[in-house]
C-alpha cells in the first residue's frame, strides 16, 4: 500500500483554512492512507478550544469523508462529547469515522482543557490492523506493547512534537517499531504557535527498524510503500516476542 505523511504547518485556530489545505492534499493524492499531524485543523488554540470543538459527525468529518473515495484519512481533531473535550485521533473513509482514539497521555497544558481517553484503539481495515497513538503517547512503551498483543500491523502516530525535544523523536519511533516488530508511521507538524516551535522530521519505520521515509523541517508530503507481509517475515525470522517474560 502507498502511505503519505502530510507534514504541514497549522494556522492556529483557523479551521477553515487548515481544512481547505487538507482537502486539497486528499484530492491530489493517490495514496491508500494519508496521515496528518495532531490537531491538524486547529492546532493547540487553548484560548478557543470549546469554540473549535465539534462532534465526530460534524462538518470536518463530513467534508473529509466526502473526498476520501478509496482512501483512509488519519489525524486528530478537537472532539466535543457530553460537555467534554477530547484530543481525538480519527480514521476516516468515505462512510465517515471507522475508528477513533481519545488521547490517553495528556501533556502539560492539555490536562487543564482535555479529558483523557481510557481505551486503546486497534482497528481492523482492509489495509491491515491499524493502531492509533498521539504525540506524548510515544514515550509510553507499555501502550505499544498492548498494540502488539492486539495484533497491530501498523501504528499511526500524529504529533505536535516540539523542537526542544527533537533529539528524542527519531530514537523513540525506531524503538517502538523494533520492540514490537510492526510498522510505525509518525507525522509531526512544522511551524510555530504561541508556545512552541515544531521541527517536522516525520518518518516511517519498518519492523526491523529501517527508515522508509524521513522528512525535513519544512512543509512537505512524504511517501512510502508498506508491505504488511514484512511484519510476519520479521516475527517468524526473529521470534523475540515469544520470549517475553512477565516480571
């Protein structure tokens, strides 16, 4: 399958402009999966989160679903549900939302605005079993081990990973892929907002830790081919997961 990572800048709080950009990328793409950054239609506009939030049957999902055709679109949005706000990673196809994950590990200011999720998400699709994680989740290996136990082939990560912790980004992605012998595909934003600067470096790593694509620090579309048989090949050839001991 062909995967695209839409490493974009995000105009803070400007949902329409960001959504228009995403729609253009989707319409021009021939990929099977397109992964966008965390909160790709709004950014972390903490002053206006409630006004920017919407339910998962709202206009954002509707507009994206209308142009999906045979693609799966991935990225997180501000979800409003039962008077609470969530940083919710969604998988979208031409029928609407086919999977969702409410970010479990909330970072810094997020804790004061968002409610944390309490369920992992591994979604069976015609492209394989896809797990969802968001930014700060990358630092919690036990979450990714659960994905492995749920037989995920691919983990998608959307992120607003900031420049001060740039040196951690690539080693963490590679480690999560190598530890669990699955693909890890991570899309980070570029640009600045009121609190941080973002460095991009979006990347895809295979189950052996080989880098399939790696971005720079500018807006760009990255592409790579994914063969799910590689997961089976690696796990059978080096069956380290059979030797796990519960301590």
